[in-house]
């Protein structure tokens, strides 16, 4: 659900969010429904100009972006393999 929420905040579209994440339309809609239940807010509403994020959804953006940035940074730190400090012995044939 966190990935769907971040995609939704960036696209303001359930369909586009689902496409970005490789979800079918029904799966994206189910996830959106769960997010609405969790936050007790529609998160996305239709206006005469199309769909827009609710004030609550907009207020979540900084926290979600910061959390995603921290996860990404942690992933990068773990991704760098340093054989000189690895506890595993590697043998080349």
C-alpha cells in the first residue's frame, strides 16, 4: 500500500498509479479502497477539472516522500558489496 499511496500522490490517478506499479485496474482500485479505509478520507475527489488530491492526501506528501527517500538511501547502503569486509569467503575457480 505505501507504494500505491506514493504513486497516487504523484499522479492523482488510480489508473496511472496502478500502471506505474504493474497493477491491474481492479487491483489498483482495491488498494485505493484500503487506503481510503486506513486514512478515513477519499484521498482523491472528482472536480470539474478532473481528479484532485484531498487536503489530507496533500498533507501526506512530505512525510511519504521523506520516508521513501530514507528507504531508498538504506537500500543503496546495503547494495554496495565490499569484499574486503565481507564475512563470507568467496572462492574463484
